[in-house]
C-alpha cells in the first residue's frame, strides 16, 4: 500500500505532475491556437473569425486601457493591435503582452491543487481578473511614460512578469493557507 501513496489525491507528487502537465497543455494550446488564427500555412479562417479568444482579449485590453486614458483626459485612437495616445506613445499589443502564459500558470495551479471546486473557481476568476486589471494599469503607464525609441536595457515585459509572479506567489500562499486554517478549524 505504501507504493500507492504517490497516487493519492493530496499527494505532492500528483500535484506537481498534474500542475506541470496542465501548464504545458494550456500554454502550448494557446500558442497553437494563436498560430492557426494568424494567416499563414495552417490558418483556420473559421477559428480566426468566430472563436478567436486571443483577439477578444486583445480588444478588451486595448479598449479598456483607452477608456481609462480617456477618463484621465487623454485622447486615444485604438486599432486592432495598437493604442495611440495623442502626444505620448503608441503601443502595439502583441501576443506576449496578453498574459496568456500567466493565465495558464494560474489555471494549472488552481486545477491541480487539492481544494474544493468552489474555492478553485473563486481563486481562478479572482486571480485572472486581478491579472488583467494590472495588465491594463501597465498598458496605461506604458502608453504615457514608455519611450520605445530610446535604447533601453530594461525590458518592461520582464519587470511586469516578475511583479506579477511575486503577486501570484503571495496570493497562492494566502489561498493555500486559508484552506489549512479552515481544515484545522473544522477538526
């Protein structure tokens, strides 16, 4: 029986294997979907025009960022991929700016971690919402203050990713420990 411990629902080995597997599946599924909805060799017009969640997410981020900037008194123009702030910058929102890798991480962790489904759903949707709010804040700040014409050593993607993963680590810590406190309180 001791050999079957690694198969138990709350086993750390099961969690790690499931987490890594789900993360890879979600991350590469997003990349695959992006590749088949971008004109080229394996382009799917049906998926690109009817089920393109990547374009939808880009649209939401660009238009929400533009709305925030407009509320702040700036004039903006939005196209399918770009946000222009009059007198400031133009941002091109490429695939890596959407946060799909981070969302894959959050989804994989929430599914793999042994918690009740309700708790997983609350964590997942809250984390995704907060991630995109922070992404919009980042886009607003970049639109106003980032000068991509200067030769910079600092990569704003890297800075954002580090900040986001620190925030995710803190949120995971509290989410996991909340479960431990609830379990101890009921026993």
